[in-house]
């Protein structure tokens, strides 16, 4: 799905400034290291930027830090996840703290592999952007 130019530009910035949990997870996912699955990092999708995205399985993996524990962030995440589900994308949310613990990371990677195996088929063509949806232009990291 084509993303607005502003979203593409923001994704490029986020790739250069990934958080430590994102870097750790990226090292485990990149270059097909997890079951041969190819993930993209900070991938623009419509008006949103997905932390990690596997196009073959339409699976998005989101690393949630403490900011996601607020009510407003939780509401935003729910709207975002619902829109992505309408586009045929499954969203798997993982806690940033869990990524940084070796024993939890292994469990998370198994969970990602399992989620990819049961991911839905490709979305129908003609997907549309939601009204008023999108990431915050300057802040709003996930």
C-alpha cells in the first residue's frame, strides 16, 4: 500500500533513531533469520509506520514501550490496529521490556513465528485510507 510522502520521510527518520528494544528485535528478525521470514523495519503502510512488517504474511510486529500504557495511546493503538486489520494486516504487540530479556526474547520470537504461520491471506485490492488517521507528524513514536 502506498504511503503519503510525509509518512515515508518520517519512516526514514525512525530507521535512523530506533530504540534499543527495536534494535535488539531487528537483529533477530533481519535477513530472514527467523524461519526465513523477511521483515522490513519502520515500514510505512498507508498513514502509519509499522515497527516491523513481513509482507509475505501481512504481519506487523509493534514494540510497545511505557508510552503505550496511557489511555490516549491505548485508544490510538486500538483505532490503528482496527484499520490495519481492515487492510488484512495482523498486528502483534510485544512489550519493549520483554525484548530486552534474553529468555523472554526467545519466547517472543517463537510467538512471532507462530503468528506468521497463521497470518491472513493478502488483503483485497482497493484498500482506502481512514478519515483522519495517521501518525503524529513530529512525535508519536510507537
